[in-house]
C-alpha cells in the first residue's frame, strides 16, 4: 500500500513530506538529529506532530491540522516500528515476546506461540526461543525484535536505525536478515549510514535539518546527487556549473571535463560529481594549470582523517591523500590547492534545481 | 576496617554512621534484656493477646489489599497522566505520611464518624463505621496508602513508558498493555509496596485509637494491646513487642532483598 506522509513538528524543526510506493523500501538518510526519528514516530503514532496528514493506501492514518484532529492511538494503526534498541519485554521469553502481538489480538496461547516460532525461524532465531531477553546478544535480540515487529503483521514497517547499536559482525548479519524481510514490503528505513541505504532501499529521501532535501531511486540519488548535503552523505564531490560542449564550465570560467550522463543542451545548469578516487590533489600552491590538465584551483574548505587517508575538501570536490604525503604537506583550511579530475571518473548531468519528491 | 573502605568516604563519616546505628539498635537490645524468655510463649498466647493478634492480622491484610486496590491506580495516574493541579494532588496524597497519626484519626472521625461529613449518609445506609473493625481497616489504609503510592510511582517514573509505546505499536490495546506489560514490570515495586503497607498497617496506633477506640476483639490491635498492658502487665507488653519486632525484621528483610533481585534493563 502506498504511503504518503507530511509532518511538521516545530519543537524538533521538522517539516517533511515523504511517499513510499507499495512494496518498496524508502531509506530516510540523514545524520543523527536531522528529524528522522520524529518523522517515524509521528507516522507510528507515538509522537504527536503539530500538524500533518498521512495516508496508507485508502486509509487515513492521521490528520492533524487547525480545527481538525484525527489522531488514532498506535494500536489502531497497522504500522510497525522497530527501533535502534530491541526493547524486548524483559519479563517474557523471546518466544513470548514474538507471540505478544498475536496474544494482544486475542489469539490463543498455543496458536500464538506456533506462529511466533515461524517468525523466529524467518529471522533464523528459533534457537533462542526459550531465552530471556537479558541472556541474548545484541544481534540475537534485534532478530527477535524484527520477528516480533513482523508478527504484528503491519501494513507498513518503520525501522529507526535498527543496525546502529550493533557491532560490525552483528550488523552485517542483521542487514542480510533485513534485506530478506524488506523485499516486497512497504517500509521506511531511517539511517545515517549510506551503506545501509544503498544495500536495503529502493528509494532514498535525504533529510537535513528536518527537511527532505532530495529524493529518488537509490542509485540515482547516490551516484548523481543534486544537493551538496547528499553528496556529502554519499562521500562524493559535487560542483555546480553550466553545461558546455566539453564538460562543465565553472563560474570562474574554468572547464572540467567528465562523462556526460544525459544530452542536456549547452548552457543549461549542470552538476559534476566525482568520487575521491577520481580526484588527485596535485599541489598546495597551485601553479597555472596546463591547458589539458582538467584541474580546478580552490581553497581547502575542510580536512579530516578518514580511515587511512586524509580527506580534503576543496571547491566542492573531495580528494584523499595518504597519511605519509599528508605529513609533508600539512594542509589547513584556506590553503589554495589544485585538484585534477579524472574525466572518466566524473559524471556530468542536469541540475534539476527543485528536488524531485516522487 | 580501613582496608575495606572504598577510599572515597571521608574518615569522619563512618563513626557518625555507627552512632546512628546504635541509636536504632540500643532500644531493641534494651528490650531484649527485659523479655521474660521463659514465659514468652504463654504471654503471647493469652486470650487477649491472641484476640489482638488475630484482629491485627485480619485488619492489616484487609488494609493492605485496599492499598493495592487503590494505590495502583493512584500511582499510575500520578506517574502517567497529566492533569491540572497534579503537583497539589501528589502533595495531598502524601499528607498522611507526615501527619501525626492521631490527627489522621481525628480527621477520619470527622469524615466517617456518626456526626461526621459522611456519617449521616452512611447512617442512612445502615453503616456505622466509627469504633468498628471497619474503622481499624480504614485508619490503617489511611496511613499506609502513601507508602504504596510513593513506591509504585517512583518505580513507574524510573521505568518510563517506552515498553508501553512498543506494545502499542505491536497492536496491543491499553488494557492489554497495562495487564501484560505495565503490571509485570512494576511487580517488584508492587511487592515492596505491599510489604511496606502491611508493616505500616500492623504497627498503626494513633489513628486507630482515635478513630476506632480500643475494644477487645473488635478494634484492639496488637499495638493498642501493648499500650494497655504496659501498665497492667509489662511482661506481656514486652513479649508482644518482641513479636512485632520479629515480624518487622522479617518484613524489612523481605522488602529490601526482593526488589533488586529482578533487574529490569
């Protein structure tokens, strides 16, 4: 069933609208504190927004506006919410946790437990059925929580950073479980991790300061970001300019060549994106670039260590330099640098300006 | 001694703690020296003692049950429902805790006594509460109820309502969630509160003697019997006191060992 939700909550700076097509998974991608949890909480019914309306299929989940208040309790909605913490009921065994939704619906204990075992099997956790939540590892507990959320048979499943509290090993396994669970299911998956988004979601909506800045199919959003914030989340450089025959003309007149992704007209607004791997930092003090060097010269805007490399932002592009080289150059913000872009690793495409929302 | 301290406690502090402990222990020790050990058995099984014990048990159990019945909803409302003048309501609920019990007894008399606020109405219904066993139960409930409300409310607050929210998103209605999530999670606090209420009810004196009087077999509970025998037969009074002390020790041991044993994450 198709979900359409719009929610405002002033206290958390939230003013966002998302839609999820039936059977698809939307990743809500944004850093911590960008409003993802609040948006999910409102849809699930555990956090009342200032205003907003959400429909699931033909059914109205809620409609809160001046002079109108349709705000059903969470148990009156067919929406499941899985959080960062499993929040298993500590007084019930894993099996009875999963049987809880059926029991609450009035299903007999025997039948509810039989169903619960099936749900546990679906997430490969039958072996812990009799365990108390306190005896489970983080990964096991999250499996049980997933089974319990599914046992409620929600029409819409909301997942709020379900992998964030897990160690790396467990996260890999649970990600595989979720990939299986989310297939053909209408779901929203909130995450700050671009890897989770790219592996689990059909579509992505990028959230920044309580607003959706960009949305679309996962591949498009991550490989051809429209918004600088999306590029940052995706770990890509992004520069704006105007389309020319050869590539992208920057405001200062320099032209950067790249692969043309569409056949937009010369003179239209365009974007160039490149992975750090396709960008080389040539020197601190830029000499005049040669005619065909495909370089830009810009001041460093940010420097941070990133795994075993020093990641340098300049002019919208990102370049990685290894730490040995970094020690010699001692880069700082504001230093002027020259970056060479590998034309094969750079993509040029239209600047859609207004983020598409569907 | 020194090797056992954690190193963060100032040296002048433990001696003061010992003085405090002595203040509590000395009277108990003193009382133990006065017990007529040879005759304790017969002293606590005299007809008047047995009548007082039986009455105390019956009324304390009834009062404790009332505290559970009334205290659970009160604690849940105070912890989970927002309403106007809530701070005032919480203060009022705790009044019996700081009120001298004899004042509480007087207040009960003016509310439920024959000429009290509700006395006329109750009279019409054929009920005469003051100076009856019912009055004993009411007095005990009055003084014990705050213990239940306090214990449960702080437990509910500490626990938060996250589990209830989870239950709700799993489709559980409020009643089901209360019975199958809230109650089980507050169970340790409920046990502790029940034990405290029972102890307070068992020891009730001031409100009982003011509101219920001291009629053997009807309103004369163990504390009243002790007070009476103090002049007439000090040995009997001491023997009964010893009994109450033992009961108190058992109860305190029970109440403070159990709640922590089931840790909720």
